[in-house]
């Protein structure tokens, strides 16, 4: 064997082993989304009945940038292409990508969206031209050697930009999203006719990925930052936001809806002992094949008993059913489409707490897995239990005590769920309204239990609160304010005021002394232990008397009397600046940040260490009053020794 042949053999061997090592997916109606940040990552998307979603990345990245993904049911792999060169890759359940071949797609178009036909024979790509919009379908045959390509021109496709498509598992029509007009589109793959008459300017500015679930629900992914999951009504084209996910570029989506799915619900979700609930088994068969010989089994939890099979559209033989806790129906026939089997279940008198269980579909063909468990569509988890909460009646441990205010109404209601109610007042509603003090009781019953709930109601007497009368004061004066109240119960106090600045020393005291700097309205709220409230207010008017006294003569002879020249006025007034000048304008003294009635800013008649002779001097002062008002003052001072 030549060296070149050895190398070619090793390459082929490596490629074959790599393909064989790939792990296939399981077609359980799951949804997948690709997102590219460097290399492409595949996410498994789980969506519950409320539209809430979780995004779980597969363990590995594809290893390069790919787009236009589709799920092939014939081998349970996802296929995609590198849109730069149309190389085809196969992606397995771990997220690994393996090169397969180069597809002969026309270079005149970009191919960013794809899906597989239900039988897995054709991978169908949608092509977009810069001149003619998304006007081409390319059918790639996966069953013929060399992946031959057949092109179908689309009609009515002008001015559209569709970056992904998905086959509706019910109608086999192709659905997509036109991001140029923000609207859903539908394509007939047989004729190439594109239907665009759906509402435009939807909430999604751009959707780069679309996929269907097994029940015919259509979803899209994209929008701002490529991170929003949308729900699209396949009948009307109306788009609604469902959830947020990872930011993405080069995004695309696919799913495997061609399977059998079993959802199980219970109504109501919460009940009491000795009642009946209904379990619903919703089966979706979008495998395009009628499933025969299928068995449905559901082992109910303890304390639950089947009383009736309400509806069964699938026929078969009831092996176990009414008057047992096991539902078992064999030889069921499940045609393509959707339908629901329902049973009535009795909850025993001993039942209490959370009851979880799952049903099973067995003898489903191997491609769809031999058995599958039911899923609770109310949660985003996959294949999880249906949950019933049974709430028993609990004997009260004590009397419920309530207090209400005079002239108010109190609603009495038990927090227990029951079917029948009887008050000592004769009323049979779940709640009553009372205005009078006293004892009340309520008998609460379901079909097999009765308990009594008791209530004690206290009515608070009317009370009042009084503040001092309105008062007028001069700026700088203080006011003593106190509260008088007439409540016979313990109370709390709350002071508030309507002025610009807070002048309160406390907010929850009974009395205090305050010094307001401007007009203020004081408010007092007194609240008793039953939450009853009384209020009063008082108005304090503040007269801004800006009184300042500056002497016109002083005698700095150190006899302890009139030795310092300074400014006098209301206590607390600031002297921001104080200056003394001689008759020629020379500055003899300057001080800052003093206060009236203090010598800390004053002048002792000394200049450069010498006591000046008798003379007349000019002075200047900037005075700031308690309320922030600033006045500029000036005058003469006569110095006499």
C-alpha cells in the first residue's frame, strides 16, 4: 500500500469512527436552539404551559460557526451548515459537530434557515437573495448518494427576509418569520407559494429561529440582543413574548415534534378529603402513523380511587379501572392528532398532603421509545410528575382574636378550604362582616369532616387627641408641644410637620420643645392597639424679626467695660464677616465665622500691636440669621480711650 493510500485509509477510518461515536438524540418533542459566541452552542429549550422557559446548553460546542439547523427523525441527529462554504455538519446529543459533505447550494443565495420533512428524506433550506428576498427553497435529498439538490422558486416572496423555517407537524406546511416586515409567513412546499397576509409590525423586531412543539404550538427566538423567546399563534400570526434566554447571534432553531407525547393534568390542583378530582391524559400523535397496541398505565397514589372513566377516545381493553387505584388500558389505537382521556377520582377521608404520580405509555414503536412517562405541562421541567395538593381540615388550636375601631366593619373568614359553612349568626357563606364585639363561631365541613373555628371580636371605643392651640412666635423662640389623648388603650404617637426642614427632636414622643425657623404645621397621629387612629394639628407662625444692635462708641481702655466692639442680636445669629477701616479705607481688623453677643469676632481697638488714638472708624458686617436670611450691614464707630 502506497503512502498516499495509507493516509487516505486512515482519514476514512477516522471519519467513520467519529460518525459511529456520535450519540443520537431521542425524539421526545424537544426543542433546540443554536447560539454563536465564537463557536456555536446548542441549547435544549424547555417550555411549560405558561410560556416560561429554561435554556440548557449541551455539554460541548459544535467546534465552529454553523447555522440553518434541522432535526432528522430518520437517525435522530441535528444537521447544519457552515453558511460561508455550505459544508454540512452532523450534531449529536452532546453538542459535538462532525463534517459530512459539501452541499451544492447556489452561491446566489444565503441559506440561514432549514428543517427536515417528517420522513427525514429531505432537508429543506430557504434561500435569500439581496435582490429578490427569501425566494428560493432548496430540497437536499438525504437518501440519495451525493446529497442532490432540487430548487423550488417561491412566489409572493418579494421584500421578505426569512431566516428560519419549520414544518407544521399537523399540516406539513412550512412556517417562518419575515424580519423585514415583522410578520409570520406560510409556504406550501409543493407549490412554492408564500402566504404573507398576516399582521405586520409585531412585537418581535427580528426572529432568527422558529420551531414547533408536538401539540402544534409555534415558537420563535430573537428580538433585542437575540435573547427573547416568542410564542406565535399559527392561525393568526399574533406574536407574544414568552421568556428571556441567552443573547445570541447566528441563531437558529429546530425540534422533533414527530412523536407521541403524553401530558397529564389534574383539576382542581388543590382539594379537600372526600371530594372528587379529574385527571386528564392529553395525547399528541404527530408521528404521521397510527399507533396501535399501545398501553396506558397510571398507578394512583394511596388514598385515591378511580370512580369513572369519563372519556376514552382511544378504545382498547380496560384491564384495571373503576373502583381501583390503577388505570390500565391495553390495545389502544392512537391516530395522528390530539385528544384527551379523562377519569374521575375520589379522594379518601384520610388523604392529606402532596400527591405526585406519572402515567406511562407502553408498547410505542421503538423509534419513539418503547415507553414514555407523562409530563406536567404546568412546569418547565421535562417528564415530571403531576401534583395534587389535598388540604385537610385542621382543628383550631386557639380562638382567633381581632380588634376593630368604632363604626368600622370587620370581615371574619376561616383560612380553611371546605364545601359547607355555618355561622352562629345563621349565615352559610365562607365569610361574614361584623360591627359588634362578641364571640362568633363557624362550623366548617366537607363531605366527611366538620370542625369549629371561633373568633373573639373587640371593638375599640372612640377617642380623641388634642394639640396646643395655634401660636405666633418670633424667630429664635422655642415652643413646648405636648399631646393630650383620651384612649383607654395603649397608644403610639407619630409627629410629622409640613415645613421645609425637620425641626422635630423626636417623632414618637408624647411631648417636646422645638424651635421652628419658619411657619410650620405640626401633625399628630395617635394609634391604639387595634389600629384605630385619631389626629390633630397645630399651626406655628414665625415672625422673622431680624433684630441687630451695633454700638456707635466704645472705650478699649481695658477697664472691663465696653472694651470690645462687636455685633449684638438674637442668640444663634452668625457674623460671617466683620471688618474695620480707618478714614482712608485701610483695613484695620477682619474676622470670620463668629456669632452675635460674643467677642470672638470683635475689635479691641488695636492695630499692629498699638492701641489707636481717639477717632471715628468705619465698619462692615455680613450677618446670617437663624432662617438663613443674610443681611449686609455697615456704619461708624467712635473709639474713645
